[in-house]
C-alpha cells in the first residue's frame, strides 16, 4: 500500500492534498484495493457547487461493490476530473495523481485538523485489515 506523506486522510478513505486554500481530493490506495477493479466513476458535484464536509461528492463502482466518496472538507467545487468518466481504472492504477476527483476552494481550512497524517492513516488501515 502507498500512503504518501504529503497528503492527509479521512476515516472514510479519501485523501486531501492542499495548496493554500485549494484542496484536491481523491480515493486512497487502500480504498481502491478494497474495491478491486473500478469500472465506473461518477462525480455528482459540479463546478461552482458548494459542498459541506461529509457530503457525497462521487460514486465509485467496481466489479465487487459500489462506494460513495465523501468530501473531507467544506467549500466550493472549482474543478472536476472529467477523465475518470472515460477511464475509471485510473482509480486503481494511479489513485494519487491522475485519479483525483475534485478540487475545492476550502471555506474552512480548520477542518484539515480532523484528518490523519500518513502514518496515522497507515495504522488505521492496518487495524481494519486484520
């Protein structure tokens, strides 16, 4: 499993990469591994929409299951990764670079304080795998 140090993680298996007030959000390596082969991704929020922490922002379907993707921070959607509708398998092959889901202009950056760092998230995943 890959847990990049420059990201923060939610208990619901989303990752967040921040650049100032901009948060890029995707699905963790652990989550894609649990889902197995991803066959469909639908981002249900559009550019310009406001989202609250905990809102469902996307649905990811695999050959095994379907899962909602929750937004780990609140703010305004400023970009949606359109490539995923044509290439959902990017979630499996490149969850941290090419398979980002949305970019959010955060309205409350303090929410980042409730997320885990890489080592805490790795420990959390390890506890759930046993």
